[in-house]
C-alpha cells in the first residue's frame, strides 16, 4: 500500500511540474524607437496576453508572413490586451517613444516562435 502511494505521489508531482511548460512567460524590454517581433517564422496559431508595464504607449501589429499588416492595438501604460494570432503571422511591438518600454507576455498555443528586435 505504501509503495502505491509513493508511486501515485511521484506521478502526480511529475504531472503538476509539467504544467508551466504549456505557455511562454516573458518580460521583454524594447529600446527607444525599436521593435520587437514575435513569431516571424513558420508556426501555428497562438494567443498572447500582453501588458504594457512601462510609462509609454506601445503599438502592436499583426504581420502575416506573406505580406501586409493588420489589427493595430495601441497599448497605453498599464493596459492589457488579449491577442489571437493566426498561423504564420508575427506580432510586432513598436516603441515610438524616446525611452525604453517593457511588455509582459504570456503566450499559449504554438510556442515554436522566433523572437528578435528591429531598429
């Protein structure tokens, strides 16, 4: 009986310890007049909860890999947005201020996303 309890406890611990890996959590800093690009590669759809934790507004665009851009979001300080992003589409976070901004991200769905900066 004791052996069964230990095995059950071990299995439960392993299941619970894997829960955090179904999402990506990040705080990303974007320098003045630069952009951060999430998902500029081949991937499936994903969802992003985005919070602007800086004192300056941030503009978010969706850029399909085959061209164009759509669905602009202006994220003012302390604002949050939930963004549904289609497959093979990137999110571009534009910082047009002269100061660095920070954004808190929680991403679910396809997590095989490239990340990079652009001036």
